[in-house]
C-alpha cells in the first residue's frame, strides 16, 4: 500500500497531531511504502515571515525524527521540494467547480468569523488534492478534521478521470482510534486555538498547562463522568488499558479530585515525551543531517511525482510534441 500524509509547519506540534496523525504515520512505516512531508506551501496561508517559516519547518522535521520516523524506510520531505504539486494544483482547478471549494469547513469557518480569506486559503483543498494524487496514494492517515479534504480529493480525482481517463487512484482516509484530541479548553486541540500541549515543551511549562485544563465544578466527593472530562480524554491516550479502567472506576466512585488525575497525566506525559527530549535535542544539533534527509526524501518523492505528471500532461494534451 502507498501511504501519504502531510503536516503543516505552522506551529509547534502537539498531542493532537501526535495521537490524531503522527502516531499512525510512524506505525505504518514498517509495512508500507510511505511518503510523509512537511506542508510548507500550505503553511504560507498562515505564516508569512520567512525566518519563522524556515525554523518551523526544521522543527517539524526534528520532531518527527525524534519520535521515530525512519528516513531509510520513509520518503520524508518538504512539500516545496516537489514543485510539480503546484502545477497539478492548477490543472485540478480547471476540472473542479467553485462550489466544491465553497463547501470546505476551513474556508466556511473563517468566512463565518469574518476573517479575510486569501485565494491561497480558498484553494487549500486543491493543493492538498494535488499532494495526494501526485503520488497515487492509496491511504491517507489523518485526524478527523482532514477527512472532508480527502473526500474532496476523491471527488476531484473523479472529475479528472471522467474528463481525461483513469489517471488517478482513489485515496481513502484512515483515522486513529482517537480522531479528535481535545485541548486545554475542551475544543479540538489546535495550533490556531492556543490550547495545545506541545510534544517537546519543557517539563515546567507543560505541567502548568496540564494543571490548567478546564474541568467542571463537580465537588471532590461526588461521582464524575469520565466520558465528559478533558483530563480523562488525555489520560487514556497515555495510560495502559488497566490504569485507564482503574481511573474510570475512581471517577465514577467519587472521592477523587480532578487535580489528582491532572498530576498523573503530567507524570505520564513525562514518561512518554520527557524521555524523547534528548533525541529531539540531538537532531536539533545536526541541522545539516536533517537537511540531507529532507533532500534525499524530496528526490525520491519527486521522481514519482514527475512520472505521474507526465501521464497527466499526456492525458490533457499538454505534452511537448515528439519529433
Ligand atoms: P493544527 O490543527 O494544530 O493546525 P494540522 O492542521 O497541521 O494541526 O494537523 C496535522 C495533522 O494532525 C492532521 O492529520 C490533523 O487531522 C491532525 N490533528 C490536528 N489536531 C488534531 C486533534 N486535536 N485531534 C486529532 N487529530 C488532530
Ligand atoms: N491539510 C493538512 C493539515 O492541516 C496538511 C496536509 C497538506 C495534508 N497536504 C496533505 C495531509 C496531504 C494529508 C495529505 O493537517
């Protein structure tokens, strides 16, 4: 199976990214042909500061490597190292109705909030469709919020294939067990909501954040519903099934304060991610090696993309005339 996914370099990666997407990216690398990239063209829709974008792109690479992405198994690259995706974006735009893009949640949310919408944001799903289709990807592991974009990609592939013949493969989304990870305030954890717990934050800051997770005002003695608690939702991502069952029992029994669960969550976070800080620091100290990995991954990915683009150009009548 060919597996592909991307993550924008628009801010520090967090538990939502990890449990929603990256964890399965890393698991899938063992038995599939994987293409994972840093979506820095997409990030331009929010980050318009060269130095910052450069740094954030490097940070995403170092985070993935520290979490165990194996660059020998995976083609790991920067989206911009395969500029053919922008060419395909244009071609896909010509077979896609404007109405489809107007139905995208990301665009509708911003419009509803009265925020300015650039053409880049409006066309975001087209670029994402190009990312997916240009590698003939079978499976796209993502969090719940990206599923609509993949369904749009299926539609766009259909428009193209019915106009020009079967060039593209229909991709399928693939979700983790936790498709939506809540943030500190109970909304979806997201870089753009300021409610994140970063993967590589320092211990003190993370602990403070965890202690500030929003909970209801049920008194300590009263029984509590774990299914409605943001702390429990995060705890069960990090605790063993046995420990999770024990917390569930304690919530329902009453006599337990949310503070206790938060403290345990902070410990579990440290056990899992604290251990990886040294590896993260080691990658941060080897920027040239990270660059070499991204370039090599970009080369592998680009070779596939160029071949597919040849078929696309041929199908549309855009190829140079052979002599
Ligand atoms: P953000 O919303 O923080 O900007 P991205 O849009 O870059 O994150 O998401 C990268 C990947 O992580 C996507 O596959 C997305 O679905 C997943 N993801 C992000 N936040 C969450 C979350 N809170 N729960 C589950 N998956 C998430
Ligand atoms: N839009 C995705 C996000 O915000 C990132 C992304 C860009 C992506 N292109 C992709 C994800 C292709 C999967 C496949 O998370």
